[in-house]
C-alpha cells in the first residue's frame, strides 16, 4: 500500500493490530488502502473474539498501536465478529475481498467504535 507517498506492507500493520489488544483474534484481520478526498487512506477490518470487550477500548488500543508503530492514523476501523472475513483454501485472509466488501458496506459490525472517517 502506498499512503502519502510511502510504502507500507499490510501484513506488518495487521500484526501490529493483532498484538494491540487481547480481544483481537490472531490472523483474522485485513489492512488495505481506499481512496480518500486527499489520497489513499488506511482501513483495517478486524475480527474480535470477545463480545464482552469494550469496543472503544479495543479501537483505542488498535489506533494507538498503529500510530506508534507505523506513524499512520487509521482512516477507518471496523471491528466485526469472528468468521466474517473470507479466506483462501489455505486459510489466509482475502484482503481484496475484504476491501470490496468494505467499500460495499457489507460487514456485520460487532459494535461501532465511533468509526472515524476523518483524514489522517
């Protein structure tokens, strides 16, 4: 992904997200870029295993970790229930499919942690 002229690897951002909070399910997230008013912006769709977790706390931990580790602000963060991201036959997350589904607003959102559509 190229955001503000810099190259980022989705798997690096996904690893940061999945280490940010214990409610996040490992290896079940997708990071991708989407067009924004001033260029590409970062979006993360992440499955969360614990319904009892406070969505605002989970989202805050994820946003802080991505900013700290990569110097990026998330353009949007979608927390969804387990099993909502499509996988390949080998079990890997299909990022392109997640991006298409996100753009079509097709995710069941576990809880809306004040989705932030502001540019970073």
